[in-house]
C-alpha cells in the first residue's frame, strides 16, 4: 500500500455514521492530494467494512457514478440508511459534511 493510500484510508475511516466528505476535502486533509487520485485510491479499497468509502462524494454533493461496491444506487442507499439527507439528487452538504480535526 502506498503512503498516500494509507493516509486516505485513515482519514476516510474517521468519517462518522451519517456524515460525508468530498474527494476534495479528503485530498486536502491528507496533504493536497488531487481529488481524482483520492477517488482512484478509494476505488481500490481493500476493506469497505473498515474504510467506509461510500461516505465520500463529489464536491457538488452528487454521488460518483462508478462507486466500486455496487454502483451509484447502492451508495445512495447506504448513505440514506445512515441518515444522510439528499435534496434534488444531491447530498445536503450543509447538514452532512464532516471536516476532520
């Protein structure tokens, strides 16, 4: 595992139930990593039960169309089950966004 991947997985593991982070905020939290690199790392997540990558979304509040563990509908269903609020197809970031310390 690369150092960047380890840092991404560590940050994403801290996202609490019912909250989300964007690829961009994860990238900033680990040291200005490009959001696309974050997405690629999460697409290869070895353990989705430990690293809740379904809690990472696009900066515009939309779910990425190629969620690696069942597709877009599966990701949305998981988030809704956790209490994440959607409005017009987007996550309400003002309510659900998590910022790590």
